[in-house]
C-alpha cells in the first residue's frame, strides 16, 4: 500500500515540476527565428527597445517616481482611519450613592466600570498646509517624475544609438569581407597568370613566388575580416538581447544626399529637447523645493481631526452610544539643536550641485552636436573622394594586369595596383560607415530621430 501511495505522489509531482521548469525559463535570451525578409535597422531598434534591460530599468525608475508623486499628493489629502477596541476586566466595579440622583432618589449602586467594554472610532484627518511644506513636497515629487520620464527617454535613445552603431558595424565588417574576398580572387588570377608565363618561359620563378606570397597575405587578411564580422554580429546580438541566426541578412541603408539645417538651429533645439537637459531642469526645480522642505523642522504645522465615536457598552455615567468631536491642533517647533540648519545646508548644496550639473550637461550637448555635425561634413567629403579614387584604382588595376599579361610591366606594378585598389575600397567602406554613424550620433545628440538613416 505504501508503494502504491508513493507512485501516486510521484505521478502528481512530475507534471508540477515540469510546469515549474517551464515557468522558470529565463526570457532574457530569446532565439530570433530566421525571417523571410532582411532585418532592417528600424526593426533591430524596435527589438532592442522591447528586450533591453536598460529600458526596463528606466521604466521601473519612472514607475517608482510615479509612486512617489502619488504618495506626496496623498499626504496633503484627507485620511480616514477606523479603530476599535474590546476590553475584558477581571470584574465589574460599582459605586454606592445616596439619594438625590435622577432615578435613584432612594440611593443605590451604579456601575462605574463594566465587566467588558466595546468601543469604535472613525477619524477623518486633514492636514492644513500653513507653511507650504506639503505643496513643496508634491512639487518636488512631480519634478522627480518628470526627471524619471526624461531618464526613460534618454535610455531609449541610448539603446537606439547602440543598436544602430552595432548594426552599422556588422555591415562595415561584411563589406570589408567582400573587399578582402575580391582581393583574394584578383590575386588568385594573378598567380594563375604568373604561373602561365613562367611555364611559357616568359617570366621568372620569382614572379610566381611573389604572386603566391601576396595571395597568402590576402587570405590572412580575409580571415581577420571574417573574424571581425563574427565579433560584430555577436555585439549586435548582445545589444538586441537575443541570438541571431547565422543566415540573418541585414539591409544596407543608403547614405543619400540629405540637407541638414544650420548647426545653430540644431544646437538650440538640442539644448532644450535633450532628455538630459529636461531631467537636469527638473532636478534643479526639485532641489529648490528641497530647501523649503528642509526648513520643516522649524515650521508650524496644523491639522484638523474629526472623530465619530461608538460606545457599545453604555453605563449610567456614560449613556451615549454615539458621540462626535472636532479637534484643531497646531504645533510650533522652537528649538532643534541645529538639526534643521544642517538639513538646509545640505539642501542648498544639493541645489548648487544640480545647477552645476545642468551647466555641465549643456556643455556636453554642445560638444556632441558639434562633433556629430562636423563628422557628417567630414565623412561626406571623404565618401565623395573615395568613390572617385575607387574608379581610378579599378582602371589602374585593369591596365596593370593587361600590361603584365603582355610582358610589358614588372610584377611590382600589379602588386602596387592591387594594393591601391584594396586600400581605396577599404576607405570607401569606412567613409560610408562613418557617414551613417555620424547621422545616428547627430540624432542622439539633437534628440531628433529624423536625422538617423531609416531603412524599413
């Protein structure tokens, strides 16, 4: 019988354990299924915002600030409390009186303390903000909520910039792999031509060895670029908070020709619209309210309490079952041994620190906008130059190969042309990546997502 019971318990426990394991599965690492269409930059940003721990932390901070604001408002509103008591004494107490009392003309005994008493009270309290402390507390909490909301927006913008940077890094690494692969392909053809010429007796063995050496060097460069590509993909997966399938395709955004507004206009908007600037302004205002709150130790306080009382055990001395009273209380602190003074000094220092932090944020915003703006202009010029140089290098490579095949030039001419083309293609890839990244950084610096290159 015991064995049968154990088997039944085991049969019941297994499904519960399976459910518990399924419920404990961590949602922080999610496998992204292969999509039929390439993953665009906008889609990558949306995925990261959905799964980013940084965004979740900022959201919880905002929820906490919202709760603090609700708490502060509640402190200035009426409060209702209900209390009750039941007392059981060891015995009742009585008192004997002579005549003269209503209903006791001949004298007698009355109960002064019954054997048990039952009482209940409903108290409605309303603080009176005669010193402005409650209002200051509510304002400070509301400014804290504004700062937390700005922090959430800043976190979302930081995540978006991180995703765009990682996304562009993958595209850059893949383009570099293409450049390296093209270089290997060209050098293999160079080795073939050198071998053919050597076999025909029109070129020395040195040409073959030189071509093979260049090919090995190019293959090593290809291996390095492939490794860089895998690392960039791992970084993108980390930023997204999920594992990417190995065959995931990305969409290369177009640089295009975009007209930017004057830098002064971008700067002016950034100084007011950046979440950091909004948060610092809210922190300044909250710190100013903090000075008033710090003075509470020497400020008078007032409250009104209204009570509705129920007496469940009436006696001849207390025959009322229901009664009500209203109380107005005022407290005036006189001396606190310097506690309030210390609090005020701390609050003033916090306010000064908040103002200094705001000034530093303004300088940082100016620097970031200017850097991004200048980087865009620089990358544009380098991209135009790189496109022209690639065309020239391709033509130079073609001429060098034809000349070598016809025995007109030395091998060094081919290797120089090959190196020039590879360098030109690499600079084209880098300048294009730098331009797209500069757009993304300007979007973050100016708090204007329209500056970023979008690719749906």
